[in-house]
């Protein structure tokens, strides 16, 4: 039996949730590396940015391509899908431009585009999380919803006075 293009496309699209994490990791590592390379001690790490970009580009293209294929399965909120699709595509495009700008040696523009790429990645990632986990995936797990306001305040206060508040936590656990 020969799979038609739509079946093959849907199959390849199903790899998007796996593939998407590679470019996320590469871009975050690139931002961290570039930030560290600003410090004299870590300046020798700067050339590794080219290697990370070389890894990120095919990962971004595969991730974006498989995402476009996955979107064909339907069942997604159209506005959120559109935001995710175009922000993810913009990340891939921005990183392609980023690599070209880096190759030309335009350091200031490179840094601006790197920050823009990270921002677009955050937008695309949040929209992707909303598609897979629901639009309230961040707000429904607020600590005040999980344990009550008093326990959250106690947990936060423990960072400032851990020994003094340990007894209070034990008392609250017995309520």
C-alpha cells in the first residue's frame, strides 16, 4: 500500500512535538553562550556560536516544516494556531538572517536579531503550549489556586526567614 502525500504529510507532522525542542534548546544555549562571551573570562567561547547556529538552522527548518504539516490535522484554535505558526516561521526566518549577519561580522545587528529571535521563540513557544495544554495552562497552575494564599505566603516568606518559619509550616501541616 502506497501512502499518499497527505498521509505522509500527516505522519511527518506528528514529529513536530519531538523536533520542536531541539531548536528551542539551541537558541537558548546560543543566547546563554553569547551572554557569557561578553565576559572576558568566557570570551573564548564566542566562536562556538557559529556551531550552535549551524545546528539550529536545520532543526528550525525541520520543526517549522513539521509544524505546518501537523496543523493540517485540524482541531486547533485558529487564532492561537495562526500566532504559533507565524511566530515559529518568523523564528526560523530570523535565525537564517541572524546567521548571515553574523557571517558578515555586524555584531550590533547580530545581537539585536538574537534578542528578537528569543522574543519570537517565547511567543511561538507560549502559543504552542496553549495549543497542546490549553490556553490557561499557565494561569490554572497558579500557586494560590493549588495550596491557598496563606501557604503560598508562608513558602515565599521561608526564603527570607527559613528557621523562624519552619515551626509555622509544621503547625499548618497539622490543620
